């Protein structure tokens, strides 16, 4: 076995790192959507880091478009959190909400709450359409991997890990630290600083 910076991959390092979607893969998923509801839902998951359970419970009245604030209610552990809405997704989010005064932001076809399983299946279909899943070697694309891409992207861009922890709604930095991927490339870059 060669060292971490060698040409061969380090199997111990590979086992510790969870798989995650790249920015190009999340863009491909967004490009594969064919319904407006699904596109806006994927934007919210990708650019706000919401859990799938938070997305399906999101109601229009939880969003303050004027203040650009999204209130995540009754998240994991029964906690609430307030997130600023990125300006890049504000328009699509406002457009999808339309004139509906209340109700679920992403309703099921029958108008009730969308199930977590329905979102999981939708993402699987989008991954296949985006050609992220090959028939011979399927790659699991899950809602959590969109959340993971959000967190990893923020950390890679230099956002303080304590701020990322608050955005994610994690109880401790140790949980958030899982998303700070240490790859051979990042180790090389650090040594050159």
C-alpha cells in the first residue's frame, strides 16, 4: 500500500469518507426535472440543505418572502431553525408558491403532504434521467446526498464550520465535521500553502 499522497488510493481513507454528489451531479439532477414543483423542491434541498423530512412538512406560511426567511418547524430533535433564503432561489420559490395563502409548499398530487418515500423515488428517477445511475453499477442517489452536497460545498468554500452547523441544524460540530472531506488533493493543497 502506498502513502496517502501516493498514486494508489488509500483504502482506509476511502472507507472513512462518505460518498457525496458533486456540483456537476446536482446540476444534472436539477436539469433532469420536468415538473415545476420538483425543480423548486430540488433547489430548496440543494441550496438550503434541508432534510427530506423538513421539505415535505414545509408550508407556505413558513416562508417570509419579504424578509427572505424560511422557518424550518419541528426539525430533527423537535428543534426549529430560521434560514435565510439564497437570492438565487428566491424567484423560483416565490413563483411556485404563487397566490396560495397556505398549505404545503410541495403538496402530493392529491393536495396533502408529500411522503418522504415519494421524494426518494422522485430523486431516484431524476438520477436515472440525469444518467447518474448506470444499469451495471448503480450509484445510490438519495435526498440526504443533496443535503450532504450543500454542507460539503459550504465547507469547501471556506464557510466557518460553526456557521455550517447552524445552517444544517446539527447539535454539535462533530456531526458537521463528517462533511469536511479530507482527500489526498486537499492534503496536497494544504501542504503547498
